[in-house]
């Protein structure tokens, strides 16, 4: 079969922190030249879609439409809107998450919010964690934007949102609702935006635990590239296996599916 659309990760796939991944850039240009539908699906909530768009332009020399960027922040807002609870929230996170939540009409409440939403926060403090813990104990719906325990950067693997979420889960003994990859919530919404069926799509990413499991767990073919989180030494222990494995996107041909 020929894949009719691609769901593409960013961190570790198209770039690695401030490092460029030329094979990823070339792959995107091929998709653009052949007008193959694609959506960048990222668990990163620190950046707005506009910031990601600018990063792709300035760092990777890629011109993409902002509508092609679907973040875990946007998926979180879509999920909260579907639940339909009061629009009060306490957010631990960066601008990418906070702005998406605010633009959707949610108001911050530190005492008794309907939701506690937790993403990666570069300035996280003990007091922020205390506020979130107490709100969850009072009954706020506990939402984790994504389960990534680490994020790949030029410095190495740093703590991710999943590490903060795990801390709050331990403190509250409340299991969070996880939005981002590999959960169905973000994948179903991404496919809706792309306008294709899961049987026609390919998930592309560097992280077996998030990107590839997003495909495996949701009936979507997957392509693992060894340019980020998951490395060749990990392959022997991966079960089940991705549909495809490549050292980088330079080894992937759009005609070989």
C-alpha cells in the first residue's frame, strides 16, 4: 500500500533541541513537493503552534502552515471542551499550554478549579505542586498533557512532563487522564484534522514509548527513526515491533511502503 498521510513527531525526528536533523528536513520537503498530507503531532506543550512554525522556518528552513501543527496543548483543550465542565483550571506548564487554555476561555483558579492540567514547566516550584495537589484532592479532574518522562535535547535526555505528572500522581494517589501520544485522544483528533483513515496513515517518530506506541496501540502503521530517544541498543527489547525501522528518514522512500 501507499500511505496517504503522515503523522510526524518533531523533537528527535525533525530536530533535536537546537540541533538540526537534515534527514528530517529533507523528508518534509519531499512530502511538500509531492503534496502528500501530513501533520506535525507533538507532545511538546512548551511552544505554541506559531512558535513551532517559526522554529521550523528559522532553524530548519521549512515553511509550514500553522494549521499543520497539532500540539498536546491543543488536544488537551479539545478534550476539556468535550467534557464540558466549568471553565476553571489550574495549569502547571509553559506558554504553549497556558495560552491554548486561556484562548479557549478557561480562567485560572488556584483554590477549587474544575481541572488541573500539568505539562512541562521550566520554572516549576514546590508551591506550584502543592497547589495542584490540593486541588486534585478536592476533586479537580487531573489531566496530564503527555507521558514523556524525558525529552531529547542537545544536552541529553532531560526530565519531561511525565516526570512532573508522576510526582503529582504519587502525591495525590489519583491517576491522571493522559492526552498526548501514545493515547488515542490525540491520535483520533490528529486523524480528524488530517482527514484520512488510520489504515491510510503512518506515524513517524523517534520515541518507541510515545510515537510508536501511538501507532501500535491505535491501529496505525509506524516508522521508528533512531535519531532521538530510542536507539539501536533498545531494539532487541521492543515488543511489539514498529512496522518499519530506519536509522534516519534519509533511509525512507515515499515509494517503498
